[in-house]
């Protein structure tokens, strides 16, 4: 397995843990607001190979509590479950970030992870704007996590026009009964779609209003704004 990069230390990617983060190349979506679009559209060497990544992580053991595998989209790689297993065999806490569009691969990964963050990017009907042809896999992945034993969160980056109040109501129906739902602030800048580079994010009050709606449907709602 190969990686487009490794962030040695993160305080925000694994709840209440200090983590190292591995980025897998490629993705099965094309979200206009993506900040990692370079490793999505045209992943370029030098790549970090699996053995080198594991060696770096071994050297970081005294400094971090956990490992996060993110992307891109990790579940497009058939080697991901095997790699996650290697991490668990090293007695590491492991978190997987996914868009949920490969439910079978998600199931294969679950025995080797301690936490999953699944992106619910917008209402189902707007997923076509992200390059998705079907949302059936997403719905299946959501149900797998809701009925499973692995700790998880559903999360949304609140991008104006992609996430509006009508979308929030529709998303509530999709995730009803969730343990944890997180709203994350959109940060303009280096986005795939140049038109979003200067897009003004929602105010904290707007996102707090969305959270108030979501609290009727999820056990816990987290704001990252």
C-alpha cells in the first residue's frame, strides 16, 4: 500500500487523542470544496510506501496515541483492511475516515479500527454535485455503523449552498438514531473549485441552529467551528 503523505502529529483528527495521520491517494468523489484535491485528481510521487510508513509510526509511538487513515478515500484501495490489521497488530488505536460509498470495504475494515468518521456531505439528492451516481452504498454504510459496535461519528462540513437548512432536515432523516454527529466549519482557500476559494463560511450562529435541529435525531451533536 502507498500513501501520499503523513502528518506526524494532529490534535484534531482523533477525538481526545494525539494522532499521526496517513493520507491515501485517489477518491471516488469530486467534491468542489475538497482541500486535498491534488492527491485526489492526480496523485504524484514520491509516495510513501507501507514499510516506510510503519517505520515512521513505530518511531512516533512515544509521542502519539493513535493513527488516522484518511484520504482521498481509503476504501477505494483493496489493501486497506490488511494495512489496518497491521496497525492493530502493533497495538495502536486506529481511526478510519471514509465517505461511505464502499460499504463492503467498510465492513472488511471494521474489525481493525477503533473509530470511524463517515462524511454525510449533504442531502442525498445533492450528491450528484459531488460526482456520486448512487447513494445506496452510503445508506448501507450508515446502517452498518448505526447497528454495529465500533465507535463512530457522522460529520458534515457546512459548505454554503451545499448544506442549507432544507438539507439538514433531510440529513436528519438519514442519520436518525446516530450516536454522534459533528458539524465542521468550512474553511475557504485551496479548494478544488476555484469559485469556492473565497466563499464566505456560515456564521457560528447559523451552524449552531443546524446543530439544534440535529439534536432531535442524534444522541450527541458536536460543533467544530
